[in-house]
C-alpha cells in the first residue's frame, strides 16, 4: 500500500476578482501561497492579494451573526462564479478557522448531499438561521435567484441576535 504524505497546511486570506470582474475575498487552506493562487485560478478567481493568516488571535468561539453573514456572502460569490453548491460548502467549511462554523457548514453540506434543499437544511439549525432567512432562501431557490437573495440577506444579519 502507498502511504499518503501529510503536509501541514496554513490558512491564507485572499482578495481578487471573479470571472465577472466583481471583487471577492475569502480564506482557504493550502501548503503555500503558490498553491492557494493556483486553486483560486482553477475557480476562475484572479488573486490580487494573498497573505498568510495570523493565528495569534484565532477564536474557537461560537457561531456569530457575522459568521453567518460571511457564510452567505461567500456562498453567493461561489455560486455566482459557477462553483457547484456542494463544492462551495466544502470550500467554505474547510476554509473557516472556527470549529463551530466548520461543523455547521459541513453539516449543512452533508444534509444537501442526501437530497435536501438548501432551505430545508438551513431550517434544521434554527439557532443560526431564523425563519426570515430560511424563507428568503426558499424564495430564492424557487425563483432561480438564490445568489441574489444570499447577497442581499447577508446585509440584514450584521447585528448579533440576543
């Protein structure tokens, strides 16, 4: 049997432009800067800035409203770029430093892989996705405008919920 080589990956923050010329940014795991730039090129993103994320102030805390807003923005960007939904969830989940966010995003991904729609999957996590958000996503799915709904709804999620 061949042994798999385990290489240490770091988290990189990146900014760039997608195929439509829209400014996008995010984070991803890679061995080095060249690998993250290559991965972004494969996704149709021209990286303008890439830097290694500092681990000095990394938080393992709970999922915040800001985390949900970032998730919605990242998902909208990836769907607009033509990346399949399940692959988008994988990228977002693995690329997030917070274990709680990773667990949430990968749980939603797993639920979608079993055949549930996005709004059904989100509704299973009412602590993070309220009825309004779930209903907006459902309307976006039915209208074929999911990316637009996600991009607009993230603006309403900036205030932390009590």
